[in-house]
């Protein structure tokens, strides 16, 4: 496979997305997934049709800048404006599992062992994910880690927990620091089937022009 000047050979596709269903856990106070069957094949003799309701933060997703600043009437900073090239390309998975709490820059540097990081870095912190339970004791990115990632030229980061910030954060310092450096991020990944190492990431957000986040179907090519 060749994308631009990057050639990458792969033998398998690894799905690193969490399932989305009515049983999927969501952030406390957010809108869970639900569906309504609006037309059945049994009744119509033609098709099944459904409608869905959910927060775009359910399951694996990418936040956009307007999630943490601005006005939802502003057309700028929506999910559709996220830079697509940041979500496609070489990625390093840093395996810290099992780990909870703030991820430090030293943990990253220890894992890199003097090597440089590619433009995308994901953090594995869970060996098992209970998709139907919101786990409040989870890992998140420290501000100083984000600063180091930015100095390394990292454009995208992410992890396998509900947020890059602490569950009880009222200031969202990590979200804001990522935005300050114009980095993008993925939350609620599923890296349980992945070991640390280098892969090729594809995790494109949907072109939502009126939403502050977007679900993604994130995969690694290995």
C-alpha cells in the first residue's frame, strides 16, 4: 500500500474500535446509544429502517476544538474540520497496561528508549475492557506528557479510556493543551488485542458539520 510517499506492507487489519450498542457505557450525564425501528421488512415487504440517538462521545471517537471552546452556533471547529491526514499514517502503540492515573512523559521516554516517535502515538493502559461499565478509575494524559509529544512533532495521540483528562476535571487542562498545540486525539480505543510497537493507523472521523465530536472506526494495519 502506498499513501503519498509512505509505503506500508500489512498482512492483517486489527479493529481497535469499541462496540456501540444500547449496553455501551457512556460518560456520566451524556446521552447513551439507543435506536428506534422506524420501518420493518415484515411490515413494508421492502426494507428495515432505524433511527438512532447518541452522544458522539459514545464508543471510539475524536473530539473537535469546539468541544472545549467557542459557541455551537459557530460553523468553525466542528468534527468536519478535523484534519484528515492526522488520522491516517504511521503510529506507535505504547503498552503500559495495566495502568491507571496520569501518564507521565517519563513513561513515554522509557518506552521509546532513545528512539524518536512517529507522528501518531497511542497508549494502551487496559488488558480488558468492560464495554458496558463506565470505569471512573482510568488512565489519562498528563499536561507535561502532551508538551513532550508536541516537542516530538506528534500530531495525533489517543488512549483506551473515556477521556484524555481526569474524570472529575472541571478545567480539561489536557484537552486544552492538546488544542493549544493543534494536536488531535482519540478516546475510548480498544487496544486489548494489540502489543506495543509500530503500526499504520486509519481512524477517520465522519464529516459532521454540526457536531463537536465524531465516532470513528479505528483500525491498525500490521
